[in-house]
């Protein structure tokens, strides 16, 4: 299962390092990114689980079999 950082990275289009810097108050996100983060925070558990499951399926399909 993908971790939350990877989900955020995909959903808002920023790298994990950028998100970490926002959390540590080393940088501030732009206004359009704040809107995306706010939208993600507004989803419920059911929607969050669904998005994680969809991402998991998508990443499994994208990986070549070894």
C-alpha cells in the first residue's frame, strides 16, 4: 500500500520534500496548492481509503513484473 506522502505527492503535484518543508515552516505553499490541500483534508475516511486503493492498483499495474 502506498504511504500518505506518496498520495499527497500525486494528488497535489509536489514532491514529499516540499510538503515536509511546509510542515517545518521552512517554506510556504502557493495559494493554488493550499486549495488542493484543503480539498484533500475535507474528504472522509471512506473516500481516503478509496483513493489509496486506486493508487495502489495503479502503481501495481505500472510496475513491470520481475
